[in-house]
C-alpha cells in the first residue's frame, strides 16, 4: 500500500511546468493530490491512472492561483454564451476552500460557492483544487456538473499553443470501461484556469448533492441554473448531472421542458421525468444503477422546486 | 429527556401530515469487568481474571500509578489519576499515570469487556488505600501518635489528640514521602519506601444496563433515514469522569450507528472485496452522527470497588436495535415488518416497494 518510487519536480511558472512535462516520459501534473495520491496506492486493477514515474507539483506556481472578476469586450472566453460581459477567472490551482469563502464568487457565480461548501469535508476543501477535480473528471466529481451548469470555459495551455474549450466539450467518455470519465486534455497540455460568465441578476441556482457515505464524492449531484423573467417564465435553463453515469452531462431534454414555461409543479415534474434521458446509470455497493435511476428525477424535482420560490436564493 | 407520550403525540401529528416518523426503543444489560479468575477459568480461558496496579510514591511526594490496562483513547491518564488522587487525598495533577510500556509496567491483562475502570480502577483504588495505610503509620511514628489517632486530609496528617511530648502535631504528605525513604529510625517492622502492588480479582462480574431511544424520519421516496433525536440513558455505576464517560457513550453510539446504517463488507460477483478502503467502506464520520442526548442513572455494583461497572461498549449495544426499531416503526403504516442491517436507503426503499406491492425498484413508473 506504499507508493512506488517516483521523481518529484517543483516548477514555479506555467512555462517551466510545460517544459518539464515535455522532457519527462510518463510524467503527471500534481494539483491538490486528492485524486492522484489515493489512486496511486490502490492495487493496479482498481487504479484509474497508470503509476507516474515523475510528479510535476503545481503547488508553487503563483500564476495558477487566484480569483478575479474581469470585464471583457467581444466574445469573451470561447464559451457558448457569446457577447461582451463580465467574467470570473479562477486559477486552476485555486482551492475549494478559497472558492467557498470568496465574496467575489458569492456575488457573481453563487453556484460555485454553494457547491464548494458541500464538497467532502473542510480538510479536503483546504487542499483539493478546482483544476485538479476538472482534469480528473471523476464520474462522481462535484465540479464537472457545476462548470457545465454555469457555462464555464476551460483555459488550456501547452508549450506552443493555448485554447479555450467550453465545459460542454471538455468532458468525454474514453470508452475504457464504466466509471471512466475523461477529458479532451491532450498530452502535455495543462488546464490553467476556468472562466465563468457572471450570472444574470435573474438567475437562480442550486447544487443538490447526495454525498456518498464512504468517499464524500457525489453519489448523485444535480447542478441547476435557471434564469427567470419578471413574469416567472424560464428564459434559460442549464441542468447538469454527476454521479449517474460515466461522466457528468447536461440534461438537455429536461432543460428543454422548462425553457419558455413558468416553474409550476407540473413543468418541474415534466423536467424531472426527462432527467434520465440518455444516461447509462452506473451503480455501486451503496446504490445500484436502478436505484440511481429512481433518485435522479426526485433530486431534479427537489432542486427545481427549491428554485421556484425565489425568496431565499438568487 | 422527553416523555415517550410526547414523542408519540408528535409522531401521530406527523403521520397525519404524511411524514414517516418512527420511535425505536432498546434496552440492554451486559456483563463487564471480566474476572474473577474462577469464572474465566470456568469458561475455558487460562489468563486469570485480575487487573494490576502499582502505586509508587517518590521521595518528593509525587505519585506514579502503573496500570496494566493500556489506554487506546478512553482517557485513562485522567480517570486513573482522579481515582488515585481521591484515595490519596491529593490533586489529579500530583499523579503520573504510566501505562502501555512493558518496560515500565510489570503486569496487566488488558482493556476489554469494559473492564478498565471496574477492575483497573478498583486495583488503583485498593492499591492507593494500601499506600495510604503505610503512610499513616509513618506519619504516626513521626508525630509520636498512635496510628488510630492520626487524621489525614488533603495532604496533611494531624494527630487528633495531643501527642504527649511529640515534636509536632502535623506532618505533610511530602514530608511523609521523604521520611518513608530517608528516615534514620523507621517504624518497627516497616520496610522503607512507599510502593505497593495490587492484583485485583473482583468478586464477580458487573452488570451495566440502559435504555436507548431513536427518533427517525424516513423519506418514502428515497428510503433515506434521518435521525431526529437520539437519547441514551446508561447505568455504569458511579461516574469517575462524566465527560470521558460521555465520550465513551458517543463513540459507542457512532459504532452502533455505523453497524446499523452504513457498514458492511461487500464482494462483487467474482468474489473480490469491493469495500476495500475508506472511500468504499462507509464507517461513520462526524457528519453522520446526530446530536446525542445522554444521561445516567447510578446503581453501584456490590461486587467492585466503588461500585464502578464500566461504560466502554455500552453505546454499541443498544444503538443498532434502537435505530432498526425506529425505522420499522416509521414504516409500520406501510406494512414493512422486517429489515436487515445495514439499512442502506436502497434496501429500505426496496422493502417499502415490496410491502406496498407497488412497482419494484427500477421498474417502469
């Protein structure tokens, strides 16, 4: 149960980290370590990753940390919202606790504050990072559905290029088996930041999570952001689900049920009934696939019902 | 502690509003303090039934208490020091408890069967009394008084009647400790030193008992169980340290709750263990533990020193049946009459579906 030997490198800039990655075969970036390190001590058949020969620790790179709200003109960040506006830029090595307690996040993209507060426990939130969780794309991760529901964009850098990938294009299944969520990160590429458009004042959001009793991950999680007009009509709706299948996904049919309607119990139930559409459920010892399929419509119904009354939340 | 009738009224009201509230009771009695030797021999163990203590007074007056029942988190250093301090008329901070080191502690059977306080504690108490009896003889000699005329309280030995020409009328614990080692003319028949050992073999087992009440709500849509209230009343005899005793009860309840609701080894279809580490085996964490309301009745055992009965395992005994009974009570209106631990929500939901003869789990709505 002790990890095999490995080399350990500690760059202090993004370019140095990318340079190191190009020089070392089988190297892996180390963020908060809460996915990689537990994985590395598992027996080989249970591991999600091959054992790295070199760890490149991103912990000393200041430019990978921090939260800033920026005004942008034109198409801001490659996301599908388009247009000019304000963005929140969160460095990939920003910890969950930093997000949880950031007043800037709470006032601009409150879905992230709410999600951060229910991730595992305070000890883990102090070390686990936003970027680490997204790059891991664990099928039960909390951040993947949150960036999907908040229309975020992943900022990626490699030695000779950079690109912006909308969250909806970032998560993939790699087909290697159940529970193997993956990403479109290319070899040698680093997730440096996440940009999130500032929520509309009419947007209400929630992250309803069923915590796995052993892992603290999401046994099931529903992230919802709905924008509601003064006449209570739903203008825009983004629903994302984690824990159910191989990777976090948008519930597009459920979203379509709501857009253009008011958030009535009937409309909400209609959306809930569509929640399972297209999902291949994957269970475990604490909840079979059939059980998760029972739970998901209930969770979506409860999340939306919470948002139908705007009094307590944005 | 609420009256059960009040809990039942609340339950009836909630049921009227479609909520599945349940109240579960469990009472227990256990035997603790395994010994005496003739009993352990009778059931086939060959290790005797005693527990060991050594009370060693240093020439400075500080006291080392060596105990053979090693602590694994119960707080022995505090409770044994309290017992010795009470028996010796000293403060707990005057006592050093030595344990868990076979180079320093000569003997010990161990901590199990909630026996540290009833047996180890009795050994410390009895051994402290032995030390004090010898100290009193040394004090009497120094005061020129008869032993029965020496009154001891809070670290001072005083002659209760004029000593008839004795050099003084009182002597402190520290002076007696020094005299015990360095006096030029020890009392006749008394060896120097203040160092006693006791192998305490009890007269019989102790029998703690108690009653636990769980109040739960079950979500009929998901099978989720939430514990609204959890009440524990234990009788472990006199409490040496109420806070440590409460800690023992809390820990036991957490273990019982883990057994009832969360834990269990699981294997996949190929026989591989899938509950293989702390991310796949659900032991209870702080977030799983409800607010616990604890209280005690005090019925001393006639068979141990001070009537102490032990509290280590109490919480783990009645918690599982109290919780399971509460869930069954909550689901009684639906006709659920049997559930097997651990009560994972999926199993609870499946039992609800089976009892109400509605669609099976995963079936079409």
